[in-house]
């Protein structure tokens, strides 16, 4: 019985609001529904004569986003209505017609980053992101750091390889894979984690720039997201071996190292889940494994934060 009484009361209130407000006030109260005055407004006599409030000043401009707000992580979101430009810190971001954007946080990023939209009406909307630090796997060893690989003979071979890698990563293919939830290229034991680092008698070595998956010699691996092949080497590079790089668009790309074979060609569009190569030990590798690295512009990212754990 009580429920019915409440329901009747609610209906009565709704009717009275509707009657006293009229068409104009009804539309106005919908537009400003989250402001406290909007509720009382229709009860006032002669409410329809009130001047309409410009919507741009009452509807708050906000970013919406999802992602992994941590070192080596990423963010995918939508900028406020009326956005003219978006930046993360001092980096301008690209965004599509619906204002969707992507950005990411380097292994050593943090602890805060500012996401800033400048609107067409010149208003500025700022959201401060807290970038959680990671507890990287650090190993201290009592061995001098190898300076290997810097001889002139090595550099003569290495320079053109680096030039090809840099040129490949600079290609903007317009691929749309950056919008997708990534999948694992292959499943297997994780034999090396992103970000891990050795310190040689106090001198830090370079950190591990990807994730290593011991998925089996010659096992086929697939594209983790849609993309376009921007590098497929026809001979093994000195460190990376047979190297494959897939552009996912918007500055995001995947590199696959140490392959025994590459199954796609430069310029090919690949779909998520499509076989693209076979695991090997080419280049500088102690055994067959897939090294998968992800970069967004200059930031090195943790593939694990794109796929989630490998159950
Ligand atoms: Zn590796």
C-alpha cells in the first residue's frame, strides 16, 4: 500500500511540474537537469518568461577516458565537446571527428601528467592524471658492463639498420588498431618482462624494452591488433634478427624480434589475429622466443598493459 501511495505522489508531482512549466520550461529543465535550481524552477509562477540559459555555459566540458594510468601504460578517451586541440603535457594529440584520442606513458614517466583541451570558445579544460610508479625488476650484478657492439665494423652494419627502423616507425599509415583491445600474439611462458634492468657495478644497463614469450620454436604468432606492416626485413638485423614492425596508427606500433620467418610484406594491411610470423632465435637471442615491444611515439610501453594477463 505504501508503495502505491508513493507512486501516486510521484505521478502527481510529475503532472504538476509538467503543467506549470509548459513546453519551454520542460526542455530547459532537461538541459540543466544536474543544477539544483532546475528542480525548483518549474514550481515558480510564470516560469516560461525566464530567459533561456546558454547551454555552453551550463554543461560542463569533461574528458572521458579509460586505460592504464601507470608507467608503460596508456589512455584512450574522448575530449570535451567543442575541443579545438588536445595535449598531454607538451605533446599535441591527434583526435578523430568524434574527438577520440590515444596517448601513453613512457616506462620512466610520472608521477603526473596534464591532459589539456583547448575549446573553440577558448576555454581550457585540464585534467591531472596520476601516473602510478612501477616496481621494476632490478638485478644488481658484480660484473663490468659490456661495451660490446660499438666497434667501427659493427657500427658500419648497424647504422643502416637503425635508419630503417626509425624510418619505418615514422610512417603514419592511418591504421585503426589503436582503438582495439589487444590480444596476445602467441601464448607461452613469459621469459622476460618489460622494464626489467641490470645494474653492472652501479652502472645501469638499458632496460628490457618489451616482453619475451617462449612460445616454441617456429610457432606462429598473430597480429595483436589491426595494422599495416611498415618493416619486414629480408635479412636478419644484427640485434633484432628478422624484424617485423606493425603500425597500429595514431603513433602506436608493435615490433616483433628474433623471428625465424615473416609471413607478411611491407605495405600489407593485417587484421587482429592474422598470422604474421614465426618464432625464432635470429639476431642476438639465447634461444627461441618472441620479443614483442610496443611504442607510442618515443614512449616505450608494456605490452602486458594492453592485453591483460595471459590466463
Ligand atoms: Zn626481449
